[in-house]
């Protein structure tokens, strides 16, 4: 999957159509980053925006994230949207049924080893998600190379791959990604038969962009960086503004 040059994707995406299926990454896409993953906040404006989008698109809205679905549900209070967690290792259809991939043993052991290695520096956050483990260095950017090297040394298993993102390295079992989750969700109502639009900010979202464009839709890259996405929005605020403008254009009777 070849990435386009950063300067090759500067066009702002068109407003959403009534027949779109909307797939949204969370951190860095519709919610701003915090110094720690547990420090991200969800404001009332975002909750209202998601609820209105869900209604206007006839339920064809999914959240696709590196977080677990349980973690996302807790942040969104009572809302339980369809979507995918842990970079596609688990996904949930609109009916509420959750499907989880079989996970190789090891992630928790890697989390213990990483905590032991970096226990002297509280600025580094080791995030144990059960099936995956991540190390965040947003508060200690000078240790980035060291963190990546340690992850590659400790996670020495062909069953795992290491994903690099914004100030984070994550070990994930092979065999699932955001693109595969999008394809799976697209076979279920209300996503089936719609044009997928995937919005994300990180390297892990490139699989989602590819799948959306393969299925006749498009990807929207948030922020800088090389990408295969057809369109780009500069900031989280810009994404929210674009979504709000789409709602206004769709009107109250635009659901399918």
C-alpha cells in the first residue's frame, strides 16, 4: 500500500451525502490528544454532534479506534455506537453484537516487561489493553527512539507487529486492522450498500483509508503526514466544523 506525498492530498473533503457510511477514528480525529491517554476529555458538544450524525445517517456511523470498545463506551457515557476497537481486533455491529479476534498470549507479559524497563520515568505511560500493549512518550519526546527500540526488543514474536503513531508504539497481534474491520462492518446494515468515508489521523488509519476507497468511498487524513487518503483536514476542530456543516447541508429529513 503506497503512501502519497504529503503535498499530494490537500483538498478539503466534500460534505457528507445521505448515502454515506461514516467511520471515525477517535484520538486526534474528533477528540484532541492529551498528555496521557486517560486524560482525553469528551465535551458535551462532541456527544451532541455524534448523536445528531448517527440520527441523520440512519445509524451508519461507526467509531474505529485503537482504544478498546469498553474504554470508548465509558468515555461516551450511555452511547454505544457500532465500530471497532484495538485497531480492528474487536468490532461491534449496529445490533450490539461484539466480535473479537482470537489473541495470542503475550501482550500482558510485554506490558510487565515495559513497566519494569521504564519504571524510573513516570512521564512514560505503559498502556495495557489486554490484547495489545502501548508505550506513550508524549511527555518525554527525547526518549522516543529508546522506547521504540525497547518495544522491538521485548516484543520479539512473529505473532505480533509493532505500530508507530503519534508519540506511541503499540504491539498488536497480526491478522486484523482498521481496514478489515471497515470491510466487515460494511457487510452489515445500516452500513451495507453505502459509500464509506473513513476519517483518521495516524498511520494505523491508512488501512481504513485504503478499504474505504476500495469500496467506492474515500479517506480523509487529519493533520500532516504522508497518506493514501484523497482528502485532508488540518485539525480536530476542522473535522468537527466539517461534520457540523455536513449536518446543516443534509437537513432534518436526510436520513435513509
